[in-house]
C-alpha cells in the first residue's frame, strides 16, 4: 500500500489523505450523490474536477488527485489580478454548461452545515447543480491561473447567479476593505465584478439579479455561520477567530456599495 500523506488546508473536513494519485476522504450521506454529479461532469467534457473512483478497503471515498497549487488566505498578490478573475469566470461558465443537462437522482442527498437545517435557502429556483463554495482552498491553480475545482461537499441544486455571487464573495471580494487581503484593500470592486461578469458572459437579466441576490446570500452566510458556530466546535472556532465580525461588516458594506456595483454591471464595458 503506498504511503498516505495527510492533506491539511483551510477546510473543516478531517481525515483527508493523499495516496499516490488518489485522495481518500470519509464517506458522508451525500457522497454517492456527489460522485454521480462528478461523473456526469467528466462525461460532459469537464475534467477540471476530481474523478470518483469508488470506495476503498477502509470504507473511504476515493477520488483522483487534482494536481496544482491551492492558495491560502489571505490571498497572495499573485492570485488577485484581473486575469485570475477572468479565468475563474470562464472556468465556472464551463462547469455550469456541463452541469446544465444533469438531473440528480430521486434519492439525492445534499449537505448542510450543522445547525442550519431550518434556515431557508436563497437559491430556491434551481437551474443546475453548482459548486457553491469557491473559497480559495477549493480552487486549484496551474501556471498562475484557476484550472480546476475540488471539494464539492456543498454542491447542490442552485442558480447560475447564486454560484457567481458565491465566487465573487471570495474573489472580488464582496467584503469590507478591513477584511480583504492586503493586495485588495483598495481594489475597485465594481470594476472587478464587471470583469468577472464579462468573462462569464452574464446576461442582462443575470446582471440585474446579481446584487440583490448577493445581499440575500451574505445575510444568510451570517445566519448560517452563527448557527453552525452554536452547533459545532470547529465552526465555533472559526466564528470566534473573525467570522462574527466579518459577516456584519460584509452585510453593511454590500448594502452601501451594492448600487454602485449594479450600475457598473449594467453599463458597457470599456474597449
């Protein structure tokens, strides 16, 4: 048996290891559903995700290892450029297009954060299954640009606009300047959102919907973060380490800056 290498990142799932060119992870109630989704993406011509390889002799899920570099927070300057935003938008568009034709099985199971089961979602009119968690630790870079996605634990039926808003929350970012990486403290966020929108090819309708949905999404992030912190010690630690302050600041900042972002999204992009 090849040697096992623990994979430790910014996530909350323990017990993840690399074995040769595979990754082993604990099986959860939603594992079979996510494996079916990942298999569809590969069959649809989107290989930039782990490939499910079954269950090992210890009862763990087996996925193909996705090579590349995964940034850690705070984002280093080299992954904050507009070229990264545009490449990320194009990669998400490819994921969405590949996912569009997949119907989840009738017995599909989706993950929820601990303690958040009674908090209603804001993306109820599902168009497809999306990743829904584009934090830096889930984006694999090659040659300085986003090339693949990992950790589909929070994937579930959603809308394109919600998935876009989730990505922008992390990468524009839709955060108060105090909570951004140093390289993005003074960033022109409306411009960065527009760069992403143009690279994705967002429709006029999607551009109009983005800011209102992002506001609802960030408010729900606040609610679910608090509820998860009350129910689980790992999320409690994250809450105490800064989430409790970052979320209300993000809500207030987006309420103030949202109209400027919306205006920038709906005017022509300069040549």
